C-alpha cells in the first residue's frame, strides 16, 4: 500500500499507467500482479506473500518516486459472521426484544 496525500498527482493517473510506473521502479515485474487506486492511495497487488515482502524492500525507492508517500504492507483482516442479534425496540406498550 502506498499512502498518498489527498491532492497527490498520482491519484489522477490511470491504473494502467500507475502499474507501468511501478514496474519500472521495482526491478522484478513479476513481483506485482496489479496496481489500483484506493481511498488512501495506491494498492500494489502481489500474487504471493513472499513477493509482497520483496516489494516492501523497495519502499524507499517507491516513496522517492511518489514524493510524500508512505509504503507499508497491508494489515490482515479477519471476517467474522455473527448470527442474528436481539434488537430491543420501544413501543407504546414498553420495551420488547425482537
């Protein structure tokens, strides 16, 4: 992930051009599967975890190219599915749990 300021020029660049620019910066183009714009900046997609780690090793070069940019590995998220939760509602007759 490359965090960019809200008004950074790279936010106006087409995703294909971003990918080409990043492939020029990163010595091994196979490390990167794709690049896309996200709300916080640019997401670099790596096909494997080991390749993501290799990309992070080039974070200083990436930050230099994009100016005020912070490169970091995306945090892992865990998704939980929660069943129905009781909802208390207040009616004219008092509180009820649905």
